[in-house]
C-alpha cells in the first residue's frame, strides 16, 4: 500500500490548478510533511497545525476517502 503522500502526487502539476492539486503541490513543497504516513490522524493533525489554505481540511477528507477506496483494491 502506498502512502497518502504518494497517492497525492498523482494530483500535482495541473495546467488549471484546483484545490486538490493545490494541496498536492503544497505537500510536495513542505519538507516536514509526514510523507510515509498511512495514518488519517497523523496527517489530519499535521494539516490542522499547518493548514495551507482555508478549505484544505475538507479537501483532505474528500481525498482520504478516495485514497482508501483506491488503496483497498
């Protein structure tokens, strides 16, 4: 199972950025982001303390559900 960070890297570099790609780009540039984590709680806490933009937590929750569905296969 790949980490949430690696899942998020599939959203980077969009020609027309959106909140998903914005969060992925921010995660890529943040040297302290927990890149190897598979833990919702760990990543959620990190985002709560280092929120990159106002809707980041709701975007994270949406993407976490997608991550769980894709990685459960």
